């Protein structure tokens, strides 16, 4: 055996082994402390890649489970509103059946109609207010369009000076009208008013002083109504935008009072005015017919305008006019008063010019609202549940404008209510089926998450008993290496004895 004093090969070998054992012990202690077999990509490249993808999918699934729970709460809110509307319709059905009976007087029927109309109003209030996280559920979908004009031919477009009129999801169903009271000069802002034609809620904003110049615009938020108006440099602040007056005319002894558009839904931006004609239905003139003669609103309504109607004078008649264009239904509800009863030779006309200032119905109370629930980890339709929830407004379900003032109208109301209840039941069935789908999706996601976590655990997490055994082994090897390194260093001392 060669004995040297320059190199200590034995010690070097022991140092290398000791370093390896120490590194292995340190790595093992890190794994035990973290609980992970694969802490970094270098520990196991393939397992790190697969495990990361699994962890990502698990996180997405857990969020999807939350989505299903929130979606279920949302639809259960809608179910609550629909349930109350069903109860209201059942009460309205009872009132209509009661009013249709011959044992009641006209005064009795008017008393019943008071409750009937209150129920109808409450039905619309529930339909238009049932919401979840700011989203209206059964009020209908947001409609496109919305325009304002002052003369025929411009109603379908924004008039000069308006860059845009936009709306948000809080806008109530029905049409709106816009008027502007001019400022004294072009540099003084006047008052702009927007009014809900159904609820009569309105908001007035005073425009800023100073003319709008160049490419500048002025934005005004009618936040109480959910409408925003943007004006450009063509808007003249000392030029008024006035609401066109509705006109009524009669020939004979019958007298009409005022006429007013109460509600608009759909899109009637092509209608600048609407003509209605009243004439006797029969020679006896016990009933009269109101016919829409323009705007493709061609259907008629039967009215009691004779002296047999004890509510005249100051009787308020309500007429619902509809038209269908493609898949869209447009509706106008008109209120007008009768001051003096008609006889069979009398005729009357109503011209509604009010629509010239109309902002077409933003929330279409007849359209379905669409909701998409994300119940998976991808953007595929297989990971989504789509729901088209029908509107439950009186217009949508077919009871708007009905009354129980007479036997005939009560019978019509009764028939319409039966159809409305069936419509509501259909909406509730679709809503309930979607709730069940969300429950099923949540159960499937829970099982999938459990299995994915098991797979990710096998790839990434530590088998603690096995690792502890390895750690003890590395620890013993490290301690042995330290001891042997000391012995190896002592062997060099024997060389010094030869040199004495």
C-alpha cells in the first residue's frame, strides 16, 4: 500500500459519500416537512406536469360547484316569485268567475274589479322586481333599439344632437318618453326629462351651461331610470323637444276626454302616431268597437260606451293593442276617458302622437331572459347549463288589460287567466328542471373532484412512513460518514512517526 502525505484519497471518498448522504437527508427532510413527494419539477418532471394539470382542474371544479350552488339559489328566487304569481292568478280566476255570475250588480262587479286590478298590479310588481344579484329573472329580456324623434320619419333614428341613449339591466319594463325644456340661450342648459310610460316614474336633469363644441360630448346619467344620454355638438340647448299631444275627436253626443299611452313593449320605433276609430258595433249601440287603423295594429276591442255603462261620466277605458313582426310581439296599452255616453250614430277618433318622443321598450316584457351557468372547467357547451326563462309579466302571460267590470269581460278574463296559469306552470317546470340539473351537476363535480384529488395525491404527495424510513437511513449514513472521516484523518498521523 502506498502511503502519501499530499493526497488523502480515503478521506476524499468518505467526503463524497458523506455529501451525498447529507444531500439526500436534506431532501428527505424537505419532503417530510412539505408533505409532497414532488415539490419542484426536478423531483419528477412527468409527475409535476400531470399533477399541476390535475390541481388546476380540481380548482376549476371546486369553483364550478360554487357556481351550481349560486345558480340554484338564483333559480329558487325565481321560483319564489313565480309561486306568488300563481297564487295571484288563482285569486284573479276566482274573481272573474264570481263576476261572470248573473246574480251580481254592476256596482258589485266594479268592487270586484278594484281587487282584480290591484292583483294585476301586484303581479307585474313581482315580475318586474324579482331579482338576484342585480339581475331581473322573470321581467323579460333586454330588448335592442331605443330611439327618439320629433317628426315623422325620424322616429327610427336618434335625432340630431344625440350620440347615444343606452340603458342598463335595471331598466323597468315598458316604454319611455323624453322631453327637453330649452334654456334661455344656446349657452344655458335647460331641463331634460325622461319618464317611464308605464309607471310614470320620471327623472329630470339640468344640462350644463355652455354650448357643446368640436368633438366634445356631454353625458347625462338618469341613474334612477337606468338610462344614459350622450349629446354632441349638434344639440342646441335653446331648442325644446316637446311631447306631441294626443288628440281626441267625436261626432255626435258622445264625448271623449283624454287619451294616454300607459305602456309600450317590444319595438315600435317605426310608429310616429297611431289612429284609433270608435264606432257602433250594432244598430242598437249597446257596444262599440275601437279599431286600430295604422301601424299594423289591426285588431279591435269591444267597449261599452253607452248610457248602460253606469261608470260614465269619467269612465276610464283600457285597450291593449298588439302586433306580431317575425318572432317579436309589440304591445301598446292605451288609457282614455269617456265624459259623455255614446249613442249608435256617434263616432270617435283617437290619434296618439305621444310615440314621437318614445324610447322603445328597453326590457321586453314578453321575451325570455337567457342565463348560462358554468358547471365545468372549459368553455365548451358541455360544461355549461343554458336556461331561457320566460317572462311572467301580465303582458307576457296574456292577462294585461283584462277586467271583470262586466259579464263579457269577466268571461274573457277567466279564459285568459287559464292560459296564463298554464304559461306560468310551463315556466316553473323549465325552471325546476334546471334546478334539478344543477343538483346533478354538483353531485357529478363532487365525485370527479374526489377522484382527481386521489389521482393528484398519488402523483404529488408523500408516502410518509416510507420517506421516514429513508430519512433515518440517510441520517445513519451521514453520522457514519462523519465518524469515518475522523478516522481517515487520523491515519495520516502515522506518516509523521516515520519522519521522527
